[in-house]
């Protein structure tokens, strides 16, 4: 096989991969709810001890009554994705971690693409006093555990229209 033939095959393979990725990205963007009713907003201190800045988030509900959360902004630096994430998806991931410590990367499956800050920012939100779904592990400030109040806080998020903890 000549060098020219190999180059053409590689280019065709790259083009096919790009087309497949574009199809995936199109499908991902179509899975986000068309309309979300905003229920409440909040802020959480970022995980890094080097900063006192916050990441902002919103709680919303779609037309089927499913609850969603998204990062809506942040103080200081750091890009992030502003997609709505169904709370049931987050609950499912957390419940698989129930008795063990874990890193923020456990949330990678909820983000199809985007910033490397997404997982850490989401973890900060879920560890916030208002949500209380996770707590810091004894191992490190960047390692988490499911909160002992997880079930109560989960139910509150599913039925309440406010983040304010009870």
C-alpha cells in the first residue's frame, strides 16, 4: 500500500469520525428539555481552599414535572457548561457511591462535552449547605462522600420549590 493510499484512508477515517461526533452532539443537544420553569437559584463556595469565590446554580422543572439543575455562572475564573441536568441522573450516580469516598470525576457521564471544571463545580454545588447531598471526605477537600442526610435532602429537592434547607 502506498503512502498516498494510507493518507487518503486516514483522512476518510477522520472525516467519518467527525461526522459521527457531530451526530452525537446533535443528539445530545436534542435531549435537553425545551422548556424549564425556574424554581430557585443558589450559590456554592468552590472546592479550592485558595479561593472564596462561588459557582451559581439554578433549580428548574420541565413540563413533565422532572427536576433539573444547572450551573448558571461563577465568580472568578473558570468555564463551565450551562446545560440542564436531570436530578434523577445525579441521584443515580450518588446512590452508586453510597458507602465509599469518590472524586468529582464520578459526574463525567452527565456532561457530554465541555469544560474540565464541570465536575468540580457540580460537586461544589452538591456539597453546598443548601443542597446537602454530599460532604467532604476525611481523605481530602477534593474527595466526597454521600451525606448522611442524603435521602431527606433528595426528597426536599424533588418536592420543594426552594433550595433553602429545612
